[in-house]
């Protein structure tokens, strides 16, 4: 019996030892698992939580990079100013401190006292304050009050180029214009104040975490010339106020490069106090606002017709003595005309004969060339808010759309789009990509990024561009609609427009609301500048030749004088540098990509061979071409052949198998 009892006791002891060992093993396993969870799985989160518990971080505005004109003259700069903060736990008397501070930092006493009573370890009292040395010394002697340096934006030229530059908010982020588009480059890395907390959560000391580091933003050098900008703004303001227009825009461009030399909007604003103005006054309307171009579009209509050999310069058109019926519409001219040559149609701006040239060209070809000149697509300028404008596909045109589009109704574009399209005639046939910024440089002056001239595509031949130039010169000579744009010493090539404004609520057009415009380039045979002036709802004599042309003349005359150009200094042909030798080049211009790569329209029949029917149809749609598909599968042949002129009806027969 004793032996049995002893056996039972040993068995029970071993069981207890096993259970105890198992419990201890499980305990250690749980501790190990918890350690892995804390040290590995939750490591990052716990470190951040610890940092929040033991550190307090306050972001300080960086010193924003400068914006300069093409001659390195300042357009926007940042100055270091004081921002005042408080550790409210160290303030003995909020009321007395608020009384002293309100005079020093010129802030509301009650507001300061409210902030000082929050018990916070850090609170801004006023940011970006202009303080004298005496005021700084006084602030430094007040318990719980501190100062740090922050960057504040300043526009030394006040309203000059305001709509182009834009402005920044209190947080130093760009909100409009170049400040917005190039915000990442301009704003810099920023700085942070980091304070250590004690066990009670009180901040003991603030230290600059980026001390010694280069946190400043990069400098942006624009293509704009400060002097030309001033010339454009002065002339535009005079034109708007003189015609009692609602507003206006003016753009000056180098037609060979696409560089914006000036871009003006009126009315304007002072970006130093942008909050005092409306959102409408902030806009860069030369980029953001579209309008129907009216008779300006006849320039591109006739260029297309000449390029397609649909008309001749001296060919006569009957202008119906000022009244022409098409379907249920009757078109009129401002003055009655009988027979006019193609050149005279441009010179006197006949709507009726423009409609007849449109009939000769046809829907598909007119649409194709307007698309090639950039209508209905963004120019790609490096500024915010650019729309595409409106150019409806010709398949959706009504029975009279061909005629109305021919003289500029039913199409919309921006001032930048129009002067860019005009530049394609001025430079011999190339559509450029416009740009407003030349380089972005770091604080050491090294170039970080750079814009160079980019040819988007060839639109017309040099010969056609030359013939169009001759016609546009006629506009500013005796008997033309643009004689008030003429210069004494230089030939001016240009075109007037007086376009009715569409009624966006009721449809149709407003009775007494017009957009008056003039665009042109000078010197006409060797152009150095292309420019456009647009006035919104001028009163009295509202015609483009009367109110916009004189402003163009002033801009052109003063700009050429500023550039030191005189008739005896002409004769040097301006050409682009070949920036991309690996790409196709023509007459010294570097093509950035082929038309196919750019996804834009080619002016000859594309190669459809090897494409599926779906792919071929998509490619044809881009080029305003219709495919007559025969068979199925992949394309094996086509008529006309690739590279041939696009047929007048725009139909290409493609065989698939």
C-alpha cells in the first residue's frame, strides 16, 4: 500500500512540475511575442508616438525663391521678417502682456489676451511682422514671448505682371500664376522648430532642426522682359479706359521661339494686397479666358485654302453686294462689296467671301487646318488654368457651320492660342509651343531645369506663309481695316476682328456686346515680335481696327525702339538652334517629336498598313480623315499612298485582310 501511495505521489509531483514548466514556457512565449510586437511590428508607430510625447514641432515658412525677368530683374522676392509666438505657461499676466504686445506688433489686444490664456506651450501671436531693432529688444524682454524669422513674399513692382506672376498665401504656397505652376521649385524645403518636453509635457527649449541647411527655394527666370511688359500694360490700360471696355488682354511673343515677352490683363491688382481684390481680377485672362475670334480666323482659313491650292491670291470672288443667303440664314458684310480678290477679302474682311472660300475648302479640310493651327487643344504653356477652347468636329457641324466657322463664329480660343497660331505664319509655317519660364536655378545658380523652343508641327509651307504675310500687310495699308496699326518705319502684317459675343443664357448672340481685337507681327518680312490686343465690350466705336489696332501700334513701336531695332538694322534672318539633333529638322527648327508621337494631325495621308481596323479608324479620326474600309483583319494597302496629299473629301480607301 505504501508503495502504491509513493507512486501516486511521484506521479502527481511530475504532473505539477510539467504544468508549472508549461505555464512558465507559455508566459515567456507571451512575453517574447509582446516584445516582437513592440520592437518590430509596432516599432515605427511607437517611435512616432514617443516623439509626439517628448517633442513639439512647429513649421516655419521657408525663404521662397525669387522670380526674375529675362534680364535678371526682380519681379517677386522674399524677405525675412519676424513672426512672434508665446509659451503661455511662462506669461505671468496675460492682460498686462497683451497690453504691451498690442502696441509692439500692432494687433488686437483682446485677441492676444485670448491666445495667452489658452495654456498652450506654443501659440502664434502674429506672423510676418515688420519690427524695428528697438521693438525686437522690447519683445525679447517679455517673459514667454519669442521670435523666429520667416519668409514673406514681396512684389517690388506692385501691379506689373501681377496676373502673370500670381501670389502666395500666408503658408507660402503659390495660389495663382507662375507662383502656382512653379510652386514646388519656388517654395524650398522649409524649416522646423523642435522643442523637447519634460515629464509634465512642458516644452523646455526650441531648436532650429534645419540649422545650417540650405532650405531656400529655387529661382525662376522668366522669358518676360520687364520693360516690354510695362509697355504692353500701359498701352492696354489706355485702350481699355479710352474705349470704356470691361477689360482686355495683350500678349507679346517671339514668333520664332514661342517665348512670351509680355502678357497683360486689365483691370489688374497688387499681389502684395491680393485680398483686397476679387477673384476675377486675379485671373491671367490671356491664358484662361476664351472668346470667339471673329475675323481673325479668316487668316487661317485663307492660309489653309492657299496651302491646298483651293484658291489663288488673285482669284476673284463675288461678295453679293453685302447680302448672302445660305439655307435659312442671311450673312452680311459691314460694307457692301462686289468682286474681290482673295487678298482683298482679307484686306477689307468680307464675311461673305470668307464663307465662299470656306465652301471651296470644305468642312474636312477647314477642320483639319484649324486643328493643325492649334484650335481646340491646349498650347501647353507653363501657366495654370489653360482651357482647350472650342472646335467641334466637322462631322457635327450644322448646315451653316462651314460658313460661320469660316469667319470666326462657333469657334473659341484664348489670346495665347491666337498669337501662337499667328506666329506659325510669321516664322514660316511652324506651330511653336509657347512658354513663360526660361530656367529654374538652385541657390548656387546651377540650372535645374530649362525650357527651349519646341516645334509642335509644321502647319503650312514657307511659300504659303510668305503669301499670307503679303495679304496681312495689305490690312494695314490704305483701304484696309487695320490702318491704325501701321508704323511709319516698318511694315506691319496683321488682322482686325470685331466679334459678337455669344449669349450663353438664351443662345444666339448679344445685340450690343463685342470683342474687338487686332493681332499682327513686325517687322512683317523679318518678324521679331508677334502680338495680340483684345478688348472686352468696348463702347462707342467698338471695331477692332479703331480701338485695338492703336494699342498694337503703341506696343510694337515702343518695343522695337526698346530693342534698338531700326530699318537699317534689319536683314539678319532669325532661326532656331537645333536643340534636338536626333529629331527631324527643317530650316533650322528642331521638331520635338513626330506628328504621330505628339498625337496631333499630320498634313499628309498617314500610313495605315499593319493596323487593325479599330486602330486605323482611331488614327484617321485624329487627322479628320474618313476611312473607306474594305475587308477585315489588318490593313495591307491603301489609296492614296502614305505621304500623299490628303484628298479633298478626306476619304482614304484601306484594304484589310
